[in-house]
C-alpha cells in the first residue's frame, strides 16, 4: 500500500543572491556594434558584435550573481549574426556574380524600411494580442485575423455604410473585437487548447467569408472591400501641414530619405501613430503582467485546476485575457485599415494569424517586447528576401537561372522560408530569442 | 447555466445579424434588381470605386431582352499567355448595370468566363452563347468590353429535383471529405496531433496525380493510383523524418501543432512554386455529360468517385475492425503507454497509421482533382471542413468522422436551397462546428488528465 | 478509546457510534445519497457521510474505492449523478470549484499541482484570497494593491518558514522535490485560509526523511483549529495522526471509527483483502484497476462536459 518512491533529496539550497547586479560593458559594445553593422557600417562591425556578445554571455554565465543583461547580450549577438550573414552574402555575391542585378544595399534598405514601417507595426500589434492570449494565458487563439477584421470593418462600415462620423467609427472598431471576444469566449473557453484553436480559426474564416460575400456586398463591399473612410486620419498627418522649421507651412520634402532608409510622408505619419500605439500596448501589457492579475494568467496557463482549487474564477480571467488580446488584435486591424485606407476581406485570412504567431514566436512568447522585436525581424527577413529574389529574377537576363526560379516564384521563397523557419524555431528554440526556456508555455501538455 | 443561456442568446444575435443576407438571397429573382435591397436609398447609384491600376470593365447584357443588363453573375478573368495555361487574375460579380470590374496585372490577353450557376433562376444560356469571351487589353488603365449573352427561359426546376441534385453532390462531397477526415482522425487518434498540414496532404494527392498525368503522361487512372502510392510513401517519410524524432524528443502536442502549421505553410508555398497559382485540370474526364439514373443524373466520373470512396471507406473500416493492424492501431490510440508495455511496437503502428492516413487523404485529393480542378490551395480550403467533419462526429472515432463528414458535405451543398448564401456555403458548416462545440463538447473531446 | 489519541482527539468523538455514516456532534460537512456512476460502475455510492469539525479525519480504502472521486465530487471538480451535501450548512450541489474553495473548503491534489514555472513565493502569493490586484481594472495601477501584496507576501513568508521552504523562496517550483511540492501545495492551500483542508495522499511520493515533518505539519493544522480530511494509503500515517477514520470500498463507506478500532474491524480487513478470502488476490486487484481505469476515462469525459458551465 505504501507508494513511496525515491525522490532525490536535493535539499541543498542554491545560492540565492539578491544584491544589485550590473550589466557588463561588453553588452553595450556588442549592441552598438551590432546596430552599426546592420545600418551604417554595412556589416563590417557585425562579426565584432558577435565576439563581444559572446564574451558578455560568458562573463554573465560565469557569475550570474554579479551580472545580468543576458537577453541584451543575446540581442547584440543576434544583430551581429544578422549583419554578418548579410555581410558574407553581400561580399560573396558581389564577387561571384559580380554586381549583376543584385543591389544588396537596396535589399537592405527595403528590409529595414519594412522592419520599421507600418506593416511590421500591424503584425506587432496583432502579436501583442496573441502574446496575451497564448504567451501569458495559454489560450491558443488561431482567429486573431477575425479580431483584426472586425476592428477594421467596424471603422469602415460605420463610416462608409452607415455614414457616421469617423470618431464613432473608431469607437465601433474598438468595441467590435470586445464583443467578438465575449461571444466567442463563452462557448470556447471551456475547450481544450487544440479545440479552441479549431473553433477560433473557424470563426475567423466565417467572418472573412461573410465580409467578402456577394450577398452582403451592400454592407461590407464584397471582395473589393470598402474605402473612403480614412480621410480624417490622412488629414491629421502632421508631416503634411507642419514643419518644425517652418511652422504653418508644409514640410519641405516629399520623402524622408536617411540614406539607408526612406519613407513617404504618409508612411511616416502612420509610423508615428503606429509606434505610439505599440508603445502604449506594451506599456499596458507590462503593467498588467507584473500585477497579481498577470500572475493569475500565468498560473492558468500552467494548470487551471490548481488555480480553481484556490478559489479563483478561471473562466472569468480567461475571458478577460481573451478580451484584452482581442482588443489588441482589433487595434491591429483598425491600424491596418487606417494605414492602407481600404479594407479588403482577403487581408484577414488565416495566413495573417499564422504570420502573427511566427512574429510572436521569433521574439519570444510571454515577453513584453517579444512580439514587437519578432514582428520587426519577421518583416526584415521576408521583405529582404523578397527584394533579393525579385532582383535576382528581374530583367531580361536574370542572375537566377529561369528554370530554377522565375519572377512570379521569387515572391514565394520567403514564405517557404517562413514555414521552414517556424518549424525549426518551434523544434529548436521554442522560447524565441528572448524567452526563458524554463518559463515558456509551449512544452509539456 | 447562465453562461450557456448567454451564449445561446449571443449566437441567436449573431445569426440575426446575418439575417438580411439570407432574406435577400431568397428574394433573388430575375425580375428584381437584387444588388441593392430596396429601402436603402444610400446604396442606389453608389458605384464601386475604380481600381487605381489596370482593370477590365465588362458589361454583361442580355441581347434577347433588348440588351438589358444581367446582374449578379460571377465573372472570372484569366490571363492567357502563349504556351502556358490560363492563369486566374480575379473575379467579380456584375452589379445592377451588369458591370463587373476586375483588376489585371497589365496589358495582355484575357479570357472572361461566366459562371453559369450564378445566372438567375429559370434562365439558362442559349446554344448560340459561349461562356467565354476573349479580351485584349492593349493600353494600361481601363479596358471596356461588352459581353452580350443570349438566354432562354427554362422551366423552373421543381424543388424536389433541385433537392435531389444538391443531395447527390452533397453525398459526393461528403465522401471526399470523409476520406480526408478518416486520415486526420486516424493520425489524431494514435498520435494526438492536430495536424494543420493535413489540407496540404489532400493537395499533394491531387498534385501528384497531375504530375503523373500531365508531366509523365500516364493515363488518369494509372496516375491516380500512382499518386495514392506516392502519398502513402510521403506519409511514411514525413513520420520518419519529422514526427517520430519529435515524439522521441518528447515535444508537446501544442508545439507539434505549431510545427504542423509551419509545415503546412512550407508545403503550400512549395506547391505554388511548382505549379503556380492557376487552376489546372487533368487530361481526361474533364467535361463529362450526365446520365440519368431515375430521379438523379450523374456523370460517369461522379459515379466512379462515389463508388471508389464508398469501397475504400468500407475496406478501411473492415481493416480497422478485423485485422491485427487495426486492433493494434486502436490499442495504441486508447493507451500508448500500456500498448508499449504490453510489447507492442508503438512506433511501427504509428508509422502504419501515417501511411494509411496519408494514402486515404491523397486519394481524396486525387478524386477531387478528377471531380474538378487542381489548385495549390484546394486542400487548405478544405481543411476546416475536414476539421468540422471530424469534430462534429466525435474525434478519434472512425464512425464519428464518417458521419460528421457526410453531414458537413450535405450541409454545404444543400444549404443554399434553404437560404444559405451560395457564395459562402461553407459558412453553414463552420457555424455548425461552433454550435457543436457549444452544446456537445464531450462529443468532440479526447482525453484529459485525471484531476487529482 | 485508544489511549494514544487521548491527548489530541476532541472529546466529542468518544460518543460516536462506529457505524458507516454515523452522526457527528458538530459536522462541518454533511452529505446524503452521493452517487457517481461511470458506465456500469458505481464509483461512489455514499448513503450518508459526516465530517467532524476540528479533527483530522482519514479517508482510506483500497485502490479504486472511490476516495479521490469523492474528493472531486465534494469540491465541485466532478458532478455526481445524485446527492446533496453541504459545508457549514451551505448546500454545495452544483457549486463550481472556485466557489467551494472560497467558502473555505480547499483541497490539494494526489499528483501535486504546483505551478512549476512560477517561483515558490509566487505560488504562495497566488493563494491569497480576495486580492484587489487580481481585478483587471486595478491591476495596472500598482499603488492600489501594493500594500496588500506586501501583507500577503509577509504571510506567505511566514508559512514558507513554517514549512521550511524559505530557502527555496525564489526558485521555480518545478525545481522542488516531490516532498517539497507536497509541502508547497499545502502551504499554498493555507494561504486561502481554509476552514476545511482536504489533502489527497499527502504522503505519496514523499521522501521518508520528510515524512515526519509532514505529519507534524498536518497535526499543526488541526491544532490551529482547522478541520483536516485526507486520503491516504500509508497506514502508519493514518494510525499516527488521524482522530477518526472512514473506510471506503467499492464506492461505499464500509466502516468508520477511531484508527485502532477500524484497523481491527473485520469489515475493513475484508475491504482490503477482498470480501471472499478464498478468491485470488491478483484477480481482485485487476478488477479494481480496471474499475479505476474506467472511472478515470468516464471522469475525463464527464469533466469536460461540465467544465465551466
């Protein structure tokens, strides 16, 4: 009857130092070199960023009691690796295929523009929402595109179809994802993780199909979607009407060109708004997740029954998390609708959700900045790859042999890579770049 | 309990939101002008915004009615290039004025195809009219084209006949879904993996059949068989190369599910890379006339599809019920640990399940290819319906998957007769999926750990 | 009455009849006709049960006797087919688990459910009741909950010190040994400040060295005025610390009484060795296992059905 099993008596307490830890100087050096590497220094400082980063990590690991800043050192290393890969590719290609067709500088510029531009912001916002759902609470929401769609259509339908003021449209756009979360949450939050995934993915598809249907064209605009609602947003563009040096006059340039980066005034405006939104959302997530409320979500992620047994209403907390993350998703949709001034149902496909997941997993789930960094890296990579292969296949006599790849196939390589990347990431580094393996939600279960 | 009531109320509310669409679909008739329901004056004269880039503007008129515009017909535009097959660029539905606007990539030759099924009830094309119109766009910007058609009235088909036709195609579709669902259910049952790359296994079957048929030149039937065999091999290979190592590492189910999403994304884009984004068809059995069998009429290939599916499903069920392999599979799905400790080679059983499951799914793809066309997205589009079928019947049970898939297939095809907008007929099935999750979650749930 | 129990047992217990379902003078839990059927098997079929307040009651019985299922039923983690029961006079039928816990009836689990990826102190803080920082609207404003959090932390630290876990304060709970996990789970349950604490096999998987201190902790719970109900296989522990023993077999209560009396009861020996002494023991074990497996399977299904509704 005695079911005693031997458990190793590891009673020896580990050193639990609590004195202030500091960041080794190598960390900063590594990051500076890394950033220089992928921008001004064209990759030449990147190998040094890796070396410094490695030294920093070694130092921290040797005496974790004295030093911290390991994630930052990792950032330095990653920047270094990205820059070095780029440097090597650039050098190799420059010298082997000559400068035939591929302008690596242009590739880098496109990649950087996209990593900082509005597209990355859309994915960052969506992934922040998924982080609340999946990263912190363990809810596998595969219907983030649905939340985005109701946000976007909330604005467009209010302004275009119902002819209501813009401000009301924004309110509807923020309210719609909350309502969707409530309606969706009641039946689905009881389900096991993978069924929740199927239910949410189905809901998102239903919404997309209904929004794009011929029969609902009078409301949602059919497959062409809706536009002509973003005037207020465009008119508020400060770069159009305002200039620090010349108050009252229009800004004295059409595009902002900063050698390696170039943005139109329209994008610049969207970036200001977008990054403010991202910062705000991150702040909210950060503030909430360090509170007892955030602790509860992480506890639910691990074991609902344990939390129930302590007298906590698990369902209510899951619902709150679903609503909050859905709201961020709706915000992403709203932002997408504003920055591109049209809503088209095909934008809100399942692929959108999957890519947002990729962004989250690259950066690291259950980390405040994870989704943001992840979205930037994702866009850097996919737009860089696109530009590279477009150039390699462009023109009458492309660099890439046409039997291997033609111009239409060039844009697919990046998604092939994303698919592969997602698999490898999940298998070898499920915690992403910043995550802590001991703390992630994904193993087990 | 309050939550459940609240949910029901919310669902009803949601359905009410959809109601205008349904009501509107029912009132569609040749005489009405259906794009804008009367009573919403703001819609009248509201024109579609014109695209910024190049586009084709087709005006569809009925010359037998004095050139009256024909609204609500779906037109698909495909680009025609020398030496390659037409590639779809877009589609639109004609508005009140019979106008449809489709964006195009630039100057070139295009073929506009009319979807006969979307013609108003009681009207069909007369013999002098083709469903296709070739347009050459020489300049950028707008290219206008007139598409005059001739129509003739036909007798309104009685409801019972429409119903039996829809029912038949529902059964056919249901069987195709069932084949794929059987594969999914087998794999889920033994490994617990919710495979989001399952849709791609359907596409793979179709694509392999296309490659064997058009690429190597085998007759369709031989190509189909070869495709199923190759699918089975792919199932074995992907288990050995991907899933078995992951199982050995002790990777969690959720992580595996995300890996399957990546795998699906990868395969989808590889497929598109290989065959492009247009629809392809096999070399034989493309356009077959229908024969009458009592109250129903079926093309030979449709009959063959139904018979092949039924036979395959029956054989599979017998195999699972009677043979050692089947018993081993069920044992592993019941309790892998116990099966392993009682001397069963669990890995071999799982490997067999992957082979069988992928072969069944590949067959479903082959039959779909014969039934209609091949496209890199065909399986992905079907994935949710397969999920719905499996979930509806109760996961892990063979009979559940079959029953659920038939229900889904029939719902999708028969739904439009009862007011489900036909352009989004899959929605009905997905709504059912969610409702089932709401009222009968135990029907769809696998095992949970014991509490305590 | 056994002499060695005299020093801790409440005098109330002396007059109680040693029969299944006997009346207690001051019952904290009273249950009637609680049944739970899994397929063809009645996992739990309890006609009447009373748990005396302020004492340690042990629930024993062979594998598959329905002890854990009864725990699940009483705490709302599973729903019975029939039956009513109350806690402190509150009817509990169809009350969801978290509400049961809030009333002051907190359980632990046979397979410990410490939150491995939270630190030990975070596990403890989680247990505190009525935290305003757990409200979504207040969570983002730390000044609203900081002092309360500090008070909870203080209490948690006291409990950790009492359970000798203070050295592990900042470690991930996942790094604890089996026995430490049991301790942590018990300490965490105390953060809820329960009137009745229900321990499901607190000794299972515990290092023998830790057993004595665990026993001491369980006794100290009673000494501070809480009621303890625990499921246990370890007869030494049962004899050592319980004031009253309830014996279950095949879903029913077959005997009740003080530890010594119960251990001498032929009905109990029957229950453990099989009602027919001549039947093969291994066969009986197999049946019990089968029943248990079936019960589990059904519990899963049923559990998902009732979850969250």
